[in-house]
């Protein structure tokens, strides 16, 4: 999953791969990770995005590599989660 963030994996997809029900995985994510599966997936995608931005990759490239359909969707999630835009983060890193 983490190797190809452009692929959208649902809890049901994950369940089929590991032999567990969607309900079981949903419960385990909340219990063991302290968050829902979508929250966890977003966190993984944002972590990868931060690494790419630190490598001075363009925001559009980062958005697509991390599985967002559009740069706007990526920027919106990034801003809501991290409190700044990807461009604001990348600017000091590249100086």
C-alpha cells in the first residue's frame, strides 16, 4: 500500500488481501492506531508528500505521486491538516 500511493485501497480491499472482514479492520484501526483507516491513509500520504517537498519536487508532482486526483485536493487536505500550504512548507526547505 505504501509503495503505490496512487492506488486507492479501501478497507474492503485491504480486508480481502489480509483475510479479515471490513468491520474487523475498521475496529482494529480505531483501537490499535487511534484513528480511522482514512485518517491513517491520509497521514501516510502526507508523510510521503513532506519527503517529496523536501526534495524540492513541484506541488503538482507531489499531489499525483501521493494519490490525490488534483493538486487542489492535495493542497486543501495539506492546509487543513498541517495549517499551511505545501508551497509555504517547501519555500524554507529549498533555501
